C-alpha cells in the first residue's frame, strides 16, 4: 500500500512549522491535501493494511466503498480554510489544520478499534491547535475546556474498547451491539464528539473563539467524523 493517506497530512503537519518562508508553508499547505486525496483514491476497494501489535492484528487502513467519498468530503471541507489569511498564529494554525484533517481521515479508514482510538485522540490535539491559532486569551481558555471534554471522551472510549476486547477477544471495528457496559461506553465516547446532550456545551464555547477559518475547520471534522463512526459502529437495525 502507498503511504497511509492520514500519515501524509499528520507527518506533513510536523514539518510545516519549521519551514522558514511563508511561501514554502503556503505551497506545502496546498500540496499536502492534494497528495492525501491522491493517496485515498489509489487504495483499491477491499484492500487492507495490517500489522501485528501484541496478540492482535491491527488494520490501520481498510478501504470500503463508503470510505473514499467520506474521506474526500472531510478533506474538501477542510480545504475551505485559507491559512494564509489567519494572523500571527498562521504556522501553528496550518500545522494544526493538517494534523486535524489527517487524524479524521485516519479514523474513517480505521479497521480496528485501537486505530480508531489513536487517531481519535490525535484529532483532539489537532483541533485544540486550531483553536489556539486565534492567538487570544479567550481562545486559549476555550481550547483548554475543549481539550478537557474531548480527553474525557477519549477515556470513556478507551474504557469501552478495553472492555469490548476483553469480552469478545477481537479489536475489529464492526457493528457493536449495545448489550454490555463496554458497548455503552463506546457509544458514549462517540456521542461526546458528536456533540450530543448533555455534553454539548463545548460546541458554542469553542467554535466562536477560533478564527473564522478555524471555525470552518472545526465544523468540518469532529462532529462529522463522530457521526460516521456512529453509523459504522451502531447502525440502525432493520425491523
């Protein structure tokens, strides 16, 4: 398999802040999503990239027919952002945006729950950087509250995944039947990122404090990725 599409953006984000010239950062900010989009469409349907971790086989990338359109939608929404128009935090904002987008794509492509969790937490870091990039004291305070609630969601999700693996012996990300505490914890972890009540106050708290372009980024990834994993993990039952 070609380099994982998510890693193109995540690794690229680590390079962006160190580029010395604004023109180089702008060119790289444009090249990264185009390279990731190209990589997404190069992965054939049904293929899987697997690796072994402890006693488990992880699937960091599994291509389903629904994945490419979803990943394309995530990346297309993110490209509405124009990092060159942000103020003093532009390098940090560009890097955070790329990191955020790559993590969301990683969740969409994940074929196992451990990979979902890893990219889920990376997404929280990237989104926090996007809020920080506004450069104000209010943005910093909002980002800390935002990060706290999403780390809480990550803890709940990890507890659910650990219980699910203990119950089933499998880390595969397939349909989860809500018939145990572990499955309900997984559902709760997904719902927190989806902005479901009563833990939805982070939406009106954080979004207005980001830059206008950062707000577009925030609306494009976190909740949409959460809805996608809810559809995959807890689809509606046919009557």
